């Protein structure tokens, strides 16, 4: 479906009436439900690309949207940043079927470090509010669930070599939704728990040095040197790819230490716009 299909559905004069300025556009089905939300720096130019979409693979989504949509709604904005913020808000609220990025902010995990009855706690969950009873300092939310889980697993493995993991039967009673994790360790030096919090807050990477020094004293850790090295590399990479960008965005905007999952994308948009 090309020029004729676009013009027949949305009007032959629709594009010429659009401003060459930022905004958000929504493709709707015949019941008025939103199929897709998009952002444009130049609304007229962006929607012209839908009208002129070819049979190239790169244009497949455009052609599909024009074919299945029954209506097109346009919302001009004063700036590209405002358009980005509105796009993010609409995607989170409506979860349109043709949107992927930003539609699942409820999956963004937080990592927590705390204590309970003299034990160090490590927590991984997308619903930290449900664990308010724990004495935990939260970090995140992080957009990449895969990298956040890899960092959590690496930290669990490393602290498990330094201290003594507790069995699940001795963990605090918290609601464990699918994918959530809670781990506890005995005999972990207090400076390691403090360093873990500082590491996840982007305040210091001393945790890596402290873990390395402790593990050098362990014959078991020395025997598992390749695994230990991989785990330390995972944490180092997480600090670079996830912790540092988040802390930079937090400092540039709210100055807070933690951002909930449903406000994380908006935080980065605001930081970029500032």
C-alpha cells in the first residue's frame, strides 16, 4: 500500500496541512485503539516517509501500519524533547502492539544491597516497593534486564566465595514474583557491603579491588580463577554501560539516587534535552 492507500485513508491533503515541526503521531485501528505511537522532529517529513514507503525490507513496518490503521492522529509539540516525553508517556500508558522500545518499563529491574539479622542481602526485582520491609538500599532502575541480571549473578557468585550463602529457608519473607531474586550471606566483611552499595550507586569501584584481594586469600577462588575473572569483568562492564549513564542522568536532572522503572525513560529524555 503506497501513495494511493495513504491518501485514501488519511486524506490527500493531510501532509500539506502538517507543520514541519516536532510532534507525536498515532496510528489507530477502526475502534480507535492506538496501534503505534511515533515521534518526529519534523512531522510533515516523517509522515511523508510513510506515504512514500517502498517494498524495501526497511519500510515493511511503515507499509504494514498504513495498511492496518484506520486513522492517523497528530499532536504537534513545542520541542523535540517534549515530543519524546509525550511519546514515552503514551507508550507506557497504552502499550501499543506495534511499539516495542519503552513499552515494558514495568520489567526494568532494581538491584538492592542491605542487611538482615547480621547477614548481607542482595536483591533483584522489578517491584522494589513490595519489599519495603527489607533494610535495603535500591539502585536503578536499569533498562537492560539481561545485563542487570548478569551483574547480580556475578555479585552473588563473588560474595558466595567470600562469605557463606544462606539457604532459601532462612531468607526474609518477601513476595518473590517471577524473575525476582533474594540472596543472603553470612560472614561477609561489612566493608564489602558498603562497597557494593557505592559501586551500584556509581560512587566508587573499590568493590572490585576489595573482592580481588579477599579472593586471593581463598584457595577455592584461586582454583576457579577463570570464573572469578569473568565475574569481575561482568561487574566492571556493568559499571560502564549501565551504572555510569544512569548516575549521569540522575545528576543532570533530579539529583535523586534512584529512579522508579516507570520514570526511567523520561529521566534520560529530560537529561538529554537539558
